[in-house]
């Protein structure tokens, strides 16, 4: 087996043993968020991150802002202030103005133009990760992947490519902060995950250049989770690859998920995750429509969060949605 892409970090910017996976304080749900134009896509992501226990614990401790030397916009400082405001506010709803003001530093978003929640999540985590790295430009790539963001949301995928000519096996590793699943024909999350890890033929335009055979060859590729994240974020890809139409089918998802069958070594002990947030998209097309979410708050209760509205609900309601993003924690 020839392996590429996993080198141990030389320095660890954030020690993983300092991550607290359970809420340090239990409290009622925080404030809702005003929709400031077409910002429901942004509101759902902010709410799901606010109720991600290890991230909220870290942000509430103010460990970042105490030592932050960033001039100008810092996504970590903005999120720190936002989470405190939401969880400690006596108001029923607040305006996420600092996030809106910084939109151009996060990605290609404008408050008056509808955006995509998945894209905003990816851009937000990336902006937080960059903020954690500010002032440490000398870190090697592997060390850069050990910020608090990568320690919470990051895992490794292994792509195992087998040359069908000489049977040599090549392993390639890459970091992920979320997993995008194809759902066409999948009636449940487990079926979509089984499809994700199924060996696929690399043929046609995807021929593989084998370093042993010294030429392009037919090969098979199998992707598995090699290192599981503390928090697993899954996007159920609802845009049809061919037509870009929205796939509106129901994809069942469990409250408790065992990730072990989809690992590089699937025979180990169960690797259990618990659902704590769901983003839902309503509307006929992927470009229009509306986003709202369900989050499990620190007191263990579920709430539907729809812009300014925060309403109590049961787990059966949560599990019966046309989900777009799923958040699971170890």
C-alpha cells in the first residue's frame, strides 16, 4: 500500500484535551434572529453553530478574544460576541449585525440576495479557521489542521485506489469538515452513506495514472472515513446533478447514528453520534425558498428556530423533516 497525505503535525495550536463535548452550563434557549433582507440561510447556520456544545463552550470562555491580535474583521471574535449575545440576551430576538457587516470577508454573500446554508456554513467555518491561524504563518499544513475548528469538525477521509492492471493499492488522505452525500434514490441517511463508501470504477475521463504501471489505467476507488470527527456535519445534496432541480424526497435520518460501518476499519466498536441540529429547506427550487432549523439546546430540549421565532417541539417532529443539513455529535 502506497500512502499519501497524512503527516503528523509538528505543532498543535489547540490542544484537543481542552475540548469539552458536554454543555458546561444548562440554560433555556437563547434569542431568535431577525431576518435582515434575505438572511434566513445565515440565521440557521448561526443557530446550529451556537448550539454546537464544544464550540459554544470554547466561545463562551473568551479564550480567543483575550489573545486575538487581528486588525479588522475576525470571524472568531464576531462568533464569540454573537453566541454570548444569543445565549445571554433577555430579548426574544436579536439582529446579527456584525455577521452581516462582515459578509464580504466570509464569502460571496449579500444580505439582500438569497444564499445557500451549506455554502454559508463552509465559508463560516473556513473564516473561523483562518482567524485561528492569524499570526502563525510559519505552521506546516498538518499543524494548520489542528485549530479548534478542525479539532471539533475535522476528520480524515481515505481514498483507496486499486490499479486493476498491477493490483497495487494507493491510499490518499484528505481532511474534511463536512460530508456531502448524493441522495438520488436514497430513502435514508444510512443508504446514502452506504453508497458513499461503495467502491466505484474509475474509467472513461477518470482514468488513474498508476506510478507502478507508468500509464493511465482502469482502477477502482473506495472512500471511507479514516479518522472520525467529534462533530459530524452532513449535507444531503438536494440539487440534482443533471438538471439542478431540487430533490424533494424524504430521506430518513436517525437520532442516534453509528458511523463505524463507514470507517476504513468497519469492524471496530460502535462509533455513536447523537443528532443535535437539523437545517430544513422549503420551496420548489434550490435557489428560492426558505430555511429554518431545529436545535437541541443545553437543557436537552428541542426547539424549532425560524428567524425570530423559537418554539418548543418534540423529537418526532425533528425526525420527520425534509432535511438539508444534519449535525451529529459524539
